[in-house]
C-alpha cells in the first residue's frame, strides 16, 4: 500500500499482480493476507510462482503489481 500511495494509486487501481514465493505455504499465507487489502468482488488477476531463491537473503516472497491510473 505504501508504494502504491506514493505513486498516487491504491489497491483498487491494481488490475494484475504476481507473487513470487519460496514455498507453497508462504504463497498460501500471502494470498490470505492480500485478501484483506484487495477488493473481494474484483480482485486483481495474476499468478503465483514458486522460486528456489530470491535476491534478498532474508526474503520469503516478493510481489510485482501493476497499477492503472486514469
């Protein structure tokens, strides 16, 4: 949310997002938490991809989101 707000956007402006997780357990937890932030009636599309490693040594997931501003 913080990054979106800095760009003048909100979670309602995100039509697509991708989750990169180190395990299915982490991915499932991220999906549970993100449900609190995105519109339940019109959630963003996207994908969940499992990775063996991420650029940060202490990261367990990363999110890539695209926001549309009109």
